[in-house]
C-alpha cells in the first residue's frame, strides 16, 4: 500500500507564488514519478489484455528485464523513467491505444517499452536478451543515444535482437558483424550517436540537447535530425552564456537553477510550419508529458535563451502541479485576451500563460542593472510592461475562471507577487512607454480578433446616420478564422528601442512612439486611405494617435472594434468627428 501524496502547504505556496525552492521542485518531481508509474501500469495492462499489440516483442520477456534493473539500481531506473523521452513516449502510446493519436506501425510504437528495458539494463549493469524496434537502420535507446546499423535508410520498421551485459550493448546485425557499444561512456563513432550534453557547472546534472529521440516533439513521432557541428557549437556557446546569466539571478520567481532542466530539443522546421502561431526565431514550447523538457528554436543570444528556459520551466512546474491538483473548470472556449499571443485563448491556456509570464517578468526584474546580461538596458522596460500585462490576465482569471480551492490559492499568490512588483519604483518615462506598448497590443489584438454583433453594428450605423447618441451594444464576438495567422507587435519593439534612424522619413509608428501625435495621426490617415480601413495595425495606430490628441476619448480603446465598423460610413476627413461622437465628446473642433 502506498500513502497518498500530500503536498505541504508551504511548498505549494512557493510554487503558487511563481518560484520554488529545490525542495518544492523536488516534490513536483516526486509527483511526476508516481504519474509515470501509473501510466506504465496502465500500458502494461493493455499489453496483458492484448499481447498482439507488441507483435513479435513479448511483454513477458520485457517486464522481467525492467524489474531486474530496478531491483539492482532503483535510483538509475527511476531517473530513466523520469526522462522526457520516456514520459513523451508513454503519453503518446496511451493516446494511440485510446484512439486519439497516430504514428508508425502500432507494434513499433509499443515496442519502445523494450528499448526502455534495454536502457534500464545498461544503467543497472544487468543482463538482458531482447528484440528492439528499429527504423532506417537505427536503434534508439531513450536518453542515451542511437546505434546505427549497416544497410540502407529505407524507412522500414524491423526487429533487431540485442543483448546487454555489464553496461555493454551488443546488436546482432543482419548484415556484417555484431555492433558492440558502451552507451554510458562511449564517444560518438560510426556506429554510435550519443545524446548531446550541455554542462551546467561542477557537480551538477548536465542538460540533454536531444536531436535523436523519435518522441522528442510535442505530438507525433519524428525522425532523428542530427545537428551539424557548427549548429552544435552554437548551442553549446548559447547555453554557456545562458547559464552564466541565470547563475547571477536570485531564487524567487524568475530565477532558475539550470541543472533542474532535463532536456532541450532544438526546433527543426518541417512541412506545415508556415502557419505556426509564432515566428520561428521566437518559437518555444513544452508539454506536461515531459517535465523539464522544452522545444526551442535557436535564439540569437544567451539572454534570449535564458529567458526562454525560465518561461518553459514555468510551464513544466504548472503542468506538474496540474497533475496533482485540479485548478479550474472550463469549456476551453477560445475567447480571452493574452498579451503575449496573437490569438484568443481559453482559460486553461490563460492560466499557463500567466504562470509562465510571472516567471518572465521576474526574469527581467533580475536583469535590471545587470549590464553584462543586458547591455542595451531593455530589462526595466520589459519588467514594467510584463508586470502590467500579467496582472491584467490574473484579473481575468480571478473574475472569469471557475477556480477550485487550490486554483484560487494559486491565482491569489501569483497576484500577490505581481502586485508587489507593481509597487516597485521605476523611471516614469519607462513606465509610460511600457504602458503605451501594453495598450497598443491590446487595441490591435481586439481589432484583429473581435467584431461587433450584427445588431450592434446596425444600431451604431443607424445612430451615426441620424445624429443620435451611440447605442451601448452588447459583448463582442470572436472573429471567424481567428488564430490562423501571426502578427508582429512592431510598436512594442519601437517603444523598447527609444530611438530611430535619422537619415530617412519617420514612419507613422515612429512618429507615434516619439510623441508627435499630430504627424502620426496624419500619417495613419493617409495609410488607411490607401490600404482601406481594414488594416488593423494602422487603425490601432490611428486610434492611439487620436486618443493622445483627445485624452477624454480614451474610452474608445476599450472597444476599438466599435469604431472599426463605422469607418465605411464616412470619408477619412470625418473620422475624427466620428470618433469624438462615439466617445461621447464634442464633435466640433
């Protein structure tokens, strides 16, 4: 009998506030271990009920190998079962058996259990004789590497017989002599590709840089994609730089102990990636199935990598907490504003985003005055902007989400963290630029993603035509087709830069950011006259310039989609009059 897992309140509160001591993170890892064992038990029950799932590979042979290894080296086998490679495979395999995922021949997916058993035997130094699945003349060992076999890469799946003894693996090749490798110590060779390791410092665990495992992606299995030498060197240098930055930080929200990361998967473009919801250079993602693992497109510098590691590890912590506690109930309706997304989000996604960006906000707070990490002095601006945006999302969760008791405790603790940061003084000019950037993003997001209901549109148009007071209207609707494209928040980048090139005419965005609102207003009007009022970026800029010229009209920014439906009712030289009418201000100048 096992006692139920009970998380001490102080450890929960550490995680709920956005941070987490080594003890608190270790508790989450303990919960992940229990979850992996439960999933493994469910999988073995499937195999017992239908042995044909494994084809020629028999669970009655595989399971004793795993048991013997766990008996001799329980810590090593525990560590193997906790690797992202095993976690992702387990979840994928169970989804396949439940009919919600696809992949290679079922026996080949299921046969990964034999590869796990072989890897366990290698770690424990026990003996084993097993059949393993192979594809394209390669046999993979989770979190260890890949054995390359003689023969063509023909895309076919086949079984390969292996034996393990004393930490050495022998592959009985169909063609040529047997291949013998020592996976725990052997360097890369013609027949052995070890998983790359990234150093985190003396006496600490290395981080895997995994370009081999078929289950390293977030969804379906993918082929190995060995990094070219120059790409590997670039990752190694970036990671060294990121570790140096993180080691200068604190232990609160936004801090990260690099050795707690388990794996980085370098993102590699594939067919269909043209419609990704983020640009490739800023892409990162993670899954609750693979704790402390993250897919990352190689960033430009160590600072960007350090921020991404913090961001994705926050997702891992919250994912592990969600495995222990239900935090909210929701129908997953995608209709809520997230300042870090181009598309509407459901409330569970909003909770994940808020938790991740508490970490990101804290990360930039730690970088203020760290000129070695942030020579351009961006940290104060990003801290100021992210604390505003994150607090807005936490307010949405507090007012719209059906939170459980642990969920309410989490949102309350996160809000307390951000509220404390909002009281920290910054230069007024920095705060003003950050606030303007946050408002700009929200206005453009609404114009791209929301629309007025047909009755509200008709009522507004009729009132404008007859000179009546604007009708209040109901709530907005999510625009059809939302979330299929990505838009870059160019104005936020300009607010961050604080200076522009002097040898050319300024753009409308640059005029707005520089405070020349009259010139910006004229430039946006000209732009909209040429492209039509359907350009959401230019229209958002026009509204921002207008409300800077007429501060009482700032209420327009709360529902900019209402103004958008009226642009076709009047020529550009009357748009200011229309905006003043909609805001309830005087229409004459």
